[in-house]
């Protein structure tokens, strides 16, 4: 099977993959040296990246000969009848999983990021496949990306996105041809011309009979073409939809539906992050008796919101932010509360630790629950040093906290995702009792995410869609026209508050920002909106559909820039806040805009006035 | 190679979805097949994700879009929306966990509600390397397969790399042949209707061009 080796059209050593390591306690940005190649094979032209020290030449061949399954998109022969038990793969280097090979025909686009002028850095290329897969970012350490792009152009037609400079699209010749045939239709029939000029009237008077035709064939094509302004496209889509439904039409005419979609928000202000709150700053908000000065509480919360808190301060600050300690109480009073709660914790822990094996044999519900906790504890953040290795006592602590929580809230029990919330708390607190009560405080905020009917999650997803309609109608309408307006692809973001999208350290930072409930209680939704906003052109220009959007969003994991997300989300908040009188009521409600009672009040404080 | 057709990197594309209780090892099975690796203590899967794997069956290029789903029961409503247009379903249980075997009836109910009637089903008993902890017998798996008219029953070990590839090859081969025999036209149309992504799922790419209008 020598055919697989192929002709190497381009080979660039010194192209490194960059790994944003999600595992370690310390955030490490690691460059993994390797070689980028474009290879012509019998089965197609492939872009391949291989980490240094691995057999780059002909590795597909080895794969094919031995029947090994190695990370490769390359087709390989299959003989299903004889492959009863394949030999297990040999030892792979830790970076083997990053190695990839992608057919140029599967390529949808790539991001080409040049280092900012006057700044150090290397040009970077991140390939995006038609199925939405984002490959590992590649940094060109020794040369520019020009050779790569030049050689790639031999095989595919490339066009730089007019809307987002960093995005280079692989032009789909079929779509281009369709756009051309559309313009022919336009010239001949004039229907399209009229439609574009005044889609609403045309739809109402003449197009109703052929609406199906328009919806099925013309609209998707129009959406793909660049001939019409985005606003027209959106309006056309909307009009056609409302046209089929008299009731909705009425609403859209009378209510602020139209106004809403065209609402112009003021420009986004520039927002800057600040440095984390230090012990000294933290203490400056306290009275001499150690309790917090209520008059300064808003100021202090804004400080935490803008910069988070220093790592060393987390152990103390989180207890307050999560409502375990009370702001208005002195340390001695809080210590007293802690002593009482510790007893409480031990009492509840005793309730399950005292269940004997004999009892278990007649307590199926408990046994099932215990099994769930055990399964998840064994695989929660195990790449973190804190939870690594067998017989790690921290695993036992995590298990104990979660099991005790089952006794604290037996109606809810244990649901997947809860261990994600618990693990950072235990990491920071370092002991079961404090971790448990912080967890109780956190669960008060996210309890609904885990409830059986899942209404809360769906409500949040709907709210996110509503928000996006205002913040970025272009993307919102695109999602709607691609069956993605249920926003299910954001499910993971919301259910565990971006735990799977960020490094451990960034997750801690994000959470403490969110716990402040500043500048509004639903700030998490604004972060989602800001994150999606940033992906607008990538999603639309790659013409991603339902599955590709999900894949793309999933693959963003560990490649988000937290500070940028936070500043954009805050900027969007200010945009909305400045236009609150024009916003529809439900948007104000989602964000509690204009609700003065939530601003500046540290939540979870029982004794708050 | 033919450069006129922009999408000639495969001949068939099938969507395969793994379902089953949490912790049975669905992600490990996918990882083994996709990357040839076994990661012990694989993190829990929240929501859904998919990976692509290309195979050659009968000289044709078959792409499998393999969907890995979170096993938490209450998140099903979310995950269902992604697997309703599946061509193949891999139902997984853990041979050391009775509960996960018993749950399959509920998962099968789900499949009958949300997947096309002619979806190809495979039942997989995972963690076959843990023979000493076995609770579910081979016969139980076989019985389930027969009762629900599934293509095959197979026990796998992602850890020891037993039967994982075989399961997917078998599925790919069946899907391709079924498709060639024209048996899956219905599900194909269903696939187009429910899955309006730019990557149509459910069969021969070129045939889409002729049977559906874009």
C-alpha cells in the first residue's frame, strides 16, 4: 500500500502547536514543535501537522499496514470481517493526540492571526473544518505563513473575509455558481428585485403563493449571497415567517417587534480589567472590628468584579462571596457560625457514613446515588495535581462533600456537573467543612440547573437568544435560520458556568466575578452573548449549520480569552443599560435592568438591610 | 483527482450516536476508535460532541460522524435534539453494572421515539477487561439484541482495545450496504429535514444533489 505515502508539496519545520493546558494547577502556554506539510495522496490532498520526534513521513502508511488506529483523518482500508481483535497501539508521545491530517476538501476556512505591530509573537493559523472542528492553533516560528497559503491555493480557492480580516475562507465553487444563477433569475423575473426592494409588500401581495418555493430555495441562497445587505436578509426572513401567521404578524406590526430588531445600541464603551483585589484593599473595606462596611459594599463588589481577588485571598473572600460568612459580622461572630456549621456538617456526614452494608442491601436509592458520586469523583479534574494519583486523600474529601450534600438535599441528590462546581471549592478551601458550606452557597445559585425538568436551563437558553436578538441580530437571525435558535449548543457553558471552557485558574477567576452579581445578576448570559458575538463572522462566513455550530462552539474550549470575554460582556451591559428605556420589558427583566435593589447589594447576606 | 466537485472527500456520511448511562465508558470507546488511545479517568461528558472518522468500506470512502453524549438522564431532552437524525445507534452498558444494563430499555424507548424507524442499532457491553467484576452475562446482552432486533451484540474493552474498531466497522459496513440497497431512503429524507446543517447527513453526498433541491 505504498500509494499512501504521496507527494509532499510543502514541508515547513518549525511550526509549533500551542497547547493551552487545562490540566495543571499553573496555567501553562506550551509550544509544541512540529512540522506542517501539504501532501498529495491518492485519496486526496492533506494538510498534516506532526509533533517533532514522531515519524512524520509515511505514518499513514504504517497505520494502514498494521491496522492501528492513530489520530488521523486519513481514510484507511477496512476489513470488518477479519478485524476481530486489533493489536493495541504502541506507546504514543503525550502530544500525539494533537497530530492531525485534514483533507483540503474538508477545510472550510482558517484564522490567520499576525502578531500585532511592534509586538513580539508569531503568526498563527488555525484551521477550521466544514464540520465545525477547530484544529490546534499552529504558530509559524521561523517563517511567515505566506508559503503555506500560496501552496494551499494550488488546491483550493481562498478569499479573505471582508467582515473579519483574520478569517480566510475556502470558496465553495458550487455556492458561487448558485449565486450566479440567482442573479440571472433576478434579471429575468424581477421578482427578486422587487422582493429585495420591499420584501414585506411583495410577500404580502404577490409572493404568498410561492412562499414555499421562496423559503425552501431562494431564501437560503440569498442568505448565502453577498448581494443583499444583511438587514434586508433578516427582514426578508422575518416577513416571510410572519406572513404565514396572522397573529404573529399583528404582534410584529403593533408591538415593538420591528423596532426591537432594528434597535440601535450606542457604541460599546472601552472597558479595562483591573488587577486582582489584594489583602490590603480587601481589608480597607472592613471596619476596625473586622466586619465589612456596608456603605462601601458596592465599591468593594465592583473591585472584585473588575479584577477578581488574589489567589491567597480566595480562601477568605469566597466564604463571603458565597454567603457562608456574613459581611456584617465580625470575624469572631463568623467563626462562631463556622463552629456551629461544622457540627452540622459532621452530623449530616454521619448520616450516610453510618449506613452499613447490610442496610445498603435494602436501600437501593442510596446505593445508586453513591455509585453516581463515586463514578464522577474518580474522573473530576484528575489532571490537576490536587486530584492526581491513586489513593489521593483529596478525592476522598470530594466524595465526602458530595455525599453529604446528598443528605443535605436528598430531593436533588447528585447530578452530573455538581462535581465540577465542587472541585474548585475544595481546592481553595482545603477542608471538607468549608468546602461543603461554600458548595451549599454556590448550589443555591445554580440549583435549578440540575433540577429534573430542566426548565431553568431552557429558560436561560431562551433568555440568551432574546439577548442576542438585541445585541447581535445578525447572528441571532442566522442561528434561527439554521435551526439553532434553541441555543442548545450553549448548554455546557451554562450548566457548569464555563468550567469546561477555561483552565482551572481562569474558572476560579470567572466564578468570583460572577458571584459578585455585578453589574447585574444575570451577567453569565452577557458573557455567553459576548462570546457568541465574537464568533459571528466565523459562524456565518463558514456557513455553519446546526451540527457545525455545536462542534465549533465545543472546540472553542480552552481557547477563550477570559479578560476579553469579561470586558466585552461588560461593554454590552453598558450598551443595553444606556438604552434601557427602549429595550423590551423582557430583556430588562432578564438582566434586572432598572431594578435598583440588586445593584450594590452583596447577595447571600442574611442580615442585609 | 477530481477538483470540480468541492465535496469529494468522501462518498458516504453516516451519523452514529452513542447512548447509555453515565459512566459506562462511551467517551472511552469513542476515543479508542478515533485516536487509538485510552484515557483512564476521562472527564464526564456534559452535553454532546462529535468526532469524525474516515474508513474505507468496499472501496468507498465512508465518513462516520460519531456522537458522544452525556449519560445524565435529565439532560436527555437536550441531547435528543442532536441524535434524532442518526443513522446508527450504539447502545452501551457496563458489564460490571446491572443498572446500566437495565436502563437500556429506557434508552431504547428514546431511540424508538426520536430516531428513524430503520436506524441501525448495536448493543455494546463495555469494560470487558473487568471479567472478574462481571455482573451482566453475555447471554443477557444477546437476549437484548434479539429482543429489539438489533444488528449485533458485542463486548468491548477500550482499555485493552478489544472489538472497538470491529463494532464501528461492522456498523459502517451495514450502513453502507443498507444505503446501497436503497433501504434508507426514508431516513435520508428525514435526515435532510431535521438536519439542515451544511453537512447533510445520511448517505451518499451526490444523491442529495438530485433528490433534494439544494
